C-alpha cells in the first residue's frame, strides 16, 4: 500500500475540520431561541430564515390552540431547518395548506398564524405558549 504524502493528509484533515465547523455553526445558529419583535410598523422574526413583515402586508392574525402537526398534517420542509428537539424554521408545504413559513417547534402550542396579503402565511409557536399568546395579543392590538 502506498503512503500518502503529508500534504494530502493535512489537506484532508483541514477540509474535514472546515466541514465539521460549518455544520456545528449551522446547528448552533439554528437552535437559537425564537425571537420576535413587534416594532412601530412591522413584525421582525430574528434568526435563521428570519423575516420582516410590514403591518401593511398583514391580512389577519389568528391563534390556534393546537400544534403545527395538528393544524397542517403531513407538511414537508422545502427549504428550512429541522434541528434537535423539534426546532422547525423556514419554508414548508403541504397539499392542504400549500406553502408556508414556520418558526417554532413541533410541539409548540398554541400556534400564531399570520396571513399575509400577497405572500405565504407565517406560523409562529414559542415553546412557552404564554409567549405566543402575548405576541398574538400585541399583534391584534397593533393591527386594529
């Protein structure tokens, strides 16, 4: 068996380390706690797949006392993050609901739904349901 040159061995180790570092960073970034701010004229969802939604683009908001899997069964992640502990962020779709964005966890209940006028719906569910309810109340107040 031929021996590898030291340069090839070092390059292999370096490439492997870089790949592992990138994957680790993705997990750390994706697992950051959900953070949503309601500003003067928009709602801002921070973190991976974060988005800013002007209030003028919001058609309605609603709150469902169910998990996302009960609201939209058989949804598939089309471009998003599905990490440890059921963290779900990004773009999803299902035959029933079409495309939508999701920020939360698989077990989060209740789920806040933001229906946008000319874009996909957004679902938000904090692990702590009271935070989701507070966000819903704040949005209803701002949108009325």
